[in-house]
């Protein structure tokens, strides 16, 4: 670039516009990096909570943390153990991810929803402060879309949380008004209320929700898509939220749609799809976490707009990258219908999966590559229609607040060639900053014989990856198995030895059912005296949540066992009448599909030839 600048000067090509551009590129590292590389990072489901927030409350300022000398506004470990995500340590994980991106020089960063705990003022403002810091210090550009946690209600609402950690180790309720928790001792703080679309998008407006002078192009679904005559000032005037609303059915009620398309650097169009759907029951708005199954019905205007955007992108040779909080393709490696049959349609968040019809509509509209969050899992899904005319790749970005804690990077070499990599967060500075406070909580639970006592061994975690893994283990034991699994299946999987399972795999259906029935009777008689072994169930969650990343964490001896067992089991016949045999065969059929998944750790996608290929590092 410096040579180019000297050439201009030597040739005396003193055109002001050329000189201005040359000087800007020569002395602006961020612009230079963006013109020479096309990389985008995706950080999903951050669920940011300000762990040292100013609650602006006379009732409670937090619990004093000797490790930092500050008052911590954190949730209890008891609440974390019973949630599918962390509430506290993910704050530090977010900073660690941004620091990693800073070192890598990646400056385009997408946050596909649930960027805050629940869209509360203190958390939205904390997010803005962090993003502003990295934008100013490192030249990063951030592009956000809404999730079901931000905003929870379209126009905000009075709210509260009952599970903050109190000064003595007990729970402390915090709410915007006493009426939220009338039977509890409540600390009053408006910082814990829900913000709506207006407050959230205006506060975070410079992060994609509204046009920026730095962008080459920006548009929303309720304006004409005039790329050739793009004018920033006109786009800015047309971007106010009041002009971006749609009618909810024929109700006469209107809601905002924060979708947009933006070209932050030459050749890349980022398509942000606001998949949030809300319904009004006559007294209040209800949010939905189902996603595009409802959006396809309630937001039909989006599909028409996507078709226009996709057509323009193809015509102009732009790489169109769609992102939303919600997935657009089945995310259990093709096993969702089998999981529904075995566990029930309301288990394992199966109701959040897009139907084939929903997927078809968005694929036909022109979505080819879609990055999603919401599920807190690592996965790659593909949809092909019957004629293979339309193909869509859905890349599930893991959560920074759950296992596996990771983000994704996308490298675009040309509009149709993509390279995607999953970057795990293992080392997170300050990860154990609240551990002494959790020990205080643990003592309080013991002293008060609280039934919600948790296993304190989680505090021995040596790094963030192990910490989230231990969180998943505890969550599986305390919540997932009791609520999601058929009781007899869970008992058998926790007690059958490897040799017993191998022997069962060789039995016919009648023999297998008899063997399992007799085994189950003995186990129930001795249930209080037998130590359970959740190894197979835990490996199942490693695969379901971590995909390739989780598979790499399964020890070699167990991999050898599955390689021997599963091919035999999936050939077995089963009928409804032999329930125990059927459930076990079904389970290992699901396990097999998760085990033999599409590449999700490091892979390439060729959109011209519709191929996906694992990259071996």
C-alpha cells in the first residue's frame, strides 16, 4: 500500500479522492485489514449480565467480593446449575473471545441474538460499553440481531429475578417493583426491568440496527432495495423504527421488525433476520422461542424481501451470509423425528426445530448460508430440495455461556467458497473470580438443609472448558435425566456394562426384551445400593451439544466400544410390543446419527458444487 501511495505521488496523480483513499488505506490498519481479508466472526448467545452492575438501588448494591474489591451482582450457583446456561462467568468468556479476535485481527463480528440476559438496562448498557471499547481500540465492527432474550417483550415490561446471590449466601430477589415478587424480600431496581425494541435498538443502534456511514450499503424490509442509487442520509432517515413495522394479523396492532441487510466491506452482504414473534392475548404480549416456524407465518413480508435481497446479491456477485437467532435447518443430524418418537415432541427443545416446510420456504427465497444460535449447540445442517435446485447450510454457533463454549469464524475467499472454523474458549481470565462467593453460598445451603444443594466439585474446574463441561454433567444429572428421559431407559443405560450391551446386541427381539426385563427388575430391587454410571448418557450429550468437538473428548476405549456396538444395534428389529428392547434400539439409532455427523469443527463449503468438506488441521 505504501508503494502504491508513492507511485501516485511520483506520477503526480494528485486527485483529491484518490489521495484521500490511498492515505486512509495506508494509515488505517482496520481498513487495510478489511480490504485484504474477508473474515467474519460469530459470537452467539452471550447472555451478558453485568456482574459488577450499578443497580442504582438503596436496597441492595451486590455482595462484596474480596477477590476484586467490588460488589458483585451475580446469580447463585444453584440457579446456574439448573439452567441450560451460565449467568456469571460468561461475562469473562465474552471478553476472552473479543481479546482472541483482537489478536487474530478479525474486525467484522456478528452477534446472532441473546446478547444480553433478558434485555435489561444494566445489561444492554454494559454490552454497549464493551462493544464501544473494542470498536474504538481495535477497529471492530459489530452487527447484531435480536434473540428471544432481547427483547423479551416488544415494548418492555416490569420484571425481576429472584436468584441473585445475597450477602450471606442466600438468594436475593431484585425487581422493578415489589409487586413482581409480593411474598419475597425484594430489592427495588429499575435496572432489572425489560427494555423493548425502541430502547434496545436505539442504545445499540450503531451495531447494525441502523445505517452507518462506514457501510457501503444498508437497507431494511420496508423500503425499496435500490443499490445503485444508495444514499446514506436517505437510508438514515428511512431507518427509524416507526417505519419498520408490520401488522400482527388483522388485529390493528403493529410490531417492529429489526431485520436489515448491510455491506460492511466490498463483496459481503450480511443479512440479519429478526425472527422474534410475539402474540397479544388481550392484556399483554407473549414472546415465542420457537423461531421461524412462527416467523414464516407471522412475518411473510420477510420472505418476499429475502427473495429480492438474494436476487440482488447474486446479480452483483456478493457473498450473501444470512444470520438470525433461530436455526433454519434441523439441528440434530437428521435424528429429530427419531428423538421425538423416543423422548416426546416437547423434549430436547424439539419444538424449536424448523419444520421441513419452513426450511423449504427460506431456501427457495434464496438463503444459502445461515448462521444461527438459540440452541447452545455446535452443529452443521444441510437442506436439499427434491430437485437439488435449492440447498441451504445451517451453521449452529455454540453459546459462550454453555458447553461447548466457542465461537465461529468465516473466511470468504470468493462469493461461493467459504471456510468455517470453530474456536473453543479454554482459558478464560477471571473465570474463578466468584468461586469463593459460591463456597459461601454452598455453606448456607448446607446449614439450611436446602434441597437445591449442588456438587461443589465444579469449583475444582481447571479451565473454562472443563467448567462448562462440569456444568453440563451436573445439569444432566439434576435436570435432563429426570425430566427428558424414559425412566427405564435411563436406568438401563446407567447400569448395563459394555459386555452386557454387546451380548444384548446379538440377541433376537424376544431374547433381548426378556434379558432387559430381568435386568431391570434386579436393578430396581438394588437401586439404592447400586452406583450409577452415566457414561453413555454423558457421551450422548457430548455428541448432541458438541458434535465433532464433543466426539473428540470421548476417550479412545469408549470410541472403540461404540464402533463395535452401534453397527450391530442399528441392524436389530424392534416392535412397539417389546418396549425396553425398542427404546434401547431407538436410542442407539439416534446415537449413531449424532456420532456420524457432518463436519462442524473446521470445514469448507463450495456453494457452486453444493459440497461440504472437512478440513484436517
